[in-house]
């Protein structure tokens, strides 16, 4: 399968053009991609447009490396843009009514009632909007309910959408453009907060900027080990024939992550497109909010059992692990040791970049970025995934207390600066720490139930280098 003529990609904002256009630095994991003399003219500014086989190969390579993203506005519309909506629901007639009103008419809608307590209310709403109703007598969970709807879909595409979503008219047509890439199996929008009365409270405002479903403002390929490692199916457009057997109905949490990762393992692509949105009614009552965050964490062990290579709470190189250990030791030798590790890593990377014009400068930049990423992940381990261990350590060790305090305060400062403007710093800090406490508790609960630490163990990895 090749990209069609006219398909256009632009370099990701984190990809750097180096050596006068002779190489690109970026991707996940970060690598130096040397361009052959034939490939260099195909990159115009920061854009590659498919006009022949060579440009198609380059664009494909950039997409696969995570160095570039499709230009949505220039992707051709799908010639067979027929889709069916599948909406799983349980006991949310008002939310369902609101969603179906936003969908409008012109496309088949299948509402799967997952054994609602007042099934007649769901049936009335479905009938009001002309939707096809599938009424289940036994509650099977979101994955099983979606599967029941998928079995009835006859169009090439399906839009899976939860009942607490509201869809702008342009969202689905825009996402369908990504399927001009024949390898794209799923495309997801940015999930943002729906303007409701509850959304004006402090938890609502926190969720508006730090929702677990919001994957950020940068377009990306969804792939483990990258900033967008998974995607929710709260709203997703998918090729029906790419979904295989559908969701694992035995999973009540994380079933959407599992499906996405299985799609990737079969060679499909998942695109995250933040320029189009779906509005989600976030939980804003404290009990519901805190419980939902913990429930998300309980999906860790089932995912670790199915995808042990993907679920690690941190992905670290050996050198960055040594750097973290040295700094956490908080001894007199810690800073000199960390500096030696940094310098040694820079020189080692520089030797691998021997064909670059300024290998040491590039290596220093890579090492700096890697150090920041590693320290950020270490902070997340202390305050999120491993917080029960951190709490115990704080009782007996002043070094652990200092490390935990630095990690928590740095995280709050960086996250608030990035997207916390809708909430004052004090309440943002409280919500941020409660968010991490709830999720981490869910992870540990799932690990205890499964009698396994797989979801808690970091993974070591190494850098690679590429050439085009």
C-alpha cells in the first residue's frame, strides 16, 4: 500500500532540519535520519508532497518514524464516505438525546442499550431520533455493547461515540480525510470539555485542561512509547474491516486501549487530529471524578497481561537510569556523577552522529532532551505510579521527602504553566495531586488483584539511527 498522489505531510514541530537540509532529527525514539541527495529536493521547507514513488517513500518513512504528520486540509475527501454511528449507552437518556440531536440525520445510527434499568427511556429517545435500537438484556460492558453494534454495521466506516459526547458537524468528515492513507485504521479527535453548569466548578475547570481523554494540542500518530501512546474510543472513526474481532468483551476498563494496540500490531495506523474536536461532559462531582480516575488505573494489569511491552510506566535508556539514580542518591558525588554521565552520553552519541556537521552540538541537544524526559518520568513514578512506595519512603527518609517534594512541585509548575490558566494555582495543585493519587491507587489495586508487578516496572530501551 502506498500513499496516493497529492498526499501531503509536514514535519512535526519537534523535528529539526539539520546540516543544511541533509538530515532530520526527531521522531520517537529520537533519531538522525540522513537524506540521500535524491531525497533532499523532495522536502520543500518542512513539507513533502507525494508526486511520485520517491516522494511517497519519503513521506511514508517520515510518518512511520513519527517525524511528520499529514496536512489535514490538503488530504483528499474519501470517495466512499459512508459511515454508521454506534452508540453504547446505559441509563443516560438525556445525554443520549443530546448526542443524537448533534448527530442529526443522513446516516444510520445504532444505539446499543447495555441493559439499562429503565430501558423504555432509552427506547423512547432512540425512536425520537429514528435510531436503530439494540436492547441487551444482560449488561456486558462498553466493549461488549460496541461489539453488538459493530456486528450490524454494513458501511465501510463506523463512528463509535459514547453517549456523554456532543459532536460538531465537521468532526467526522474531517477525520475521514485521514483514511486517504491506506494504512490508517482509526482516527480520533481531541476530546474537550462540554460547557455545562458543572463545568464551571473547580473540578470542571481542571478537567477542561487536564482531562484524561484530552491528548493535547499536537497532531500525532498514536503509538506506545510516544507522547500519544493510546487513544480513547469515546469518539473514534474506524475502518470496519480493520477492527478484526472488535473489543475484548472481558475487559471493563482499558478495552479501547487494547483494541488500538492490537490494530497497531496488525500494521494499521491510528491518527490523532486535535484540529477537530468532540465535546465531552466530564465528571465534576468529587466522588464520581475520583472514582473514575482510580478505575482508569485498574486497567493497567489487564493491559500488562495482554501487552507487556507497551504498558511500562516509564521508558528509560540505561544512561538516563544511571543519571536518575545518581541524582536521587543526593550525595556529595551525585552532581559530579550526573555530569560525568551526561558528558559521556554526549560523546557517545556524537560518535554515532559522525556524518553530521556539528555532531557534538546535536548530541548535547539530544542528551539534554533525554535528561529532561527521564527526570520527568522519574517524577511521575514518584508521584503517580509508585506513590504508595514514595509515601512509605517519606516516613523513613529525608532524601525521599526531598525528592518527592521536588517532583510534585516541579510537575505542578510545569503543568500549570502549560494549560492551567482556567484554575487558580492552589486548586490546580490539589486537583493534580488527587488525580495522581487516584490513578496510582487503581494501578496498585489492579497489580494486587493480578499478583503481578508488570504494570509497575519501567522498561529499558536504546536509541536507534536511521538513513533514507
